[in-house]
C-alpha cells in the first residue's frame, strides 16, 4: 500500500521564534548599566563644574590676547597687564584674599607660589607698567614686554586653583 503524498496546499510555514529582548536578562547587567550611567553623570557634572569654574580664566586669556595684539603696535597697551593679573588671581583664589594688598616682590613671589613663575625682573616691569609715566613705558624694551606677556599667559593657563 502506498501512502498518499501530501500536496503543496497542505504544507504549512514553520513558526518564527519569539523576538529576542534587548533588556538585560540578569540583574548584574542592569546593575552595571546603572553604575555606568551614574559614572557618566558624575563625570559630566564634574566637567561642567570645571568649565564653569574656569570662566574667569577664559575671559582673562581673551583680554590678554587683546593686550598682546595692541601692545605689538603700542607699548602703552600693556598697561592693562598688572590689573588683569591681579583681577584673575583674585577671581581664581577668592578664599585667599590676603593676596589683594600684595605688591612688588611679595606679589611676584605669591604668583610664583600659585603657578609658573614670572621673569626675575617681573616686579619691576609690572611696577613700570602700572605706575611709571608714558615715556618710561615707551622706553621699555619690546622684548621684555613680550617676555612678560608670555609669562603672564603661562601663569594664567597653568596656575593652580584650590577646589
């Protein structure tokens, strides 16, 4: 006896398996995802605080760029450097207000304590820029002014801010 073969109309399509879930299958993966999300949030908050805390530094560097550009043509434009250094130092180190009355070598030593040192004759150059008549400022060597501006830029970029 021969068995009748089924016709094509009797064939059925095989059922597809259930779709694979994208959710973690164990609690360990969920804990790891939560830990990674917390670490990412902490790092983002820390980066935002650092960016916000260094706003004064970005503004000071922008003003220093303007002073450098102007001082290339006219040495009297460098007169703004002493005040800029003092303002940025006080903004950076607000709790340490004992730096406000410092001047001369004590001011230079305090700046060197907080960041890269200024040139040896930095106190004299800053005093000349701040207080000397225009003729004395014009008599300064442009290389000395450029050196002081470069050292000031380095100090503004690298000084340490207490958290």
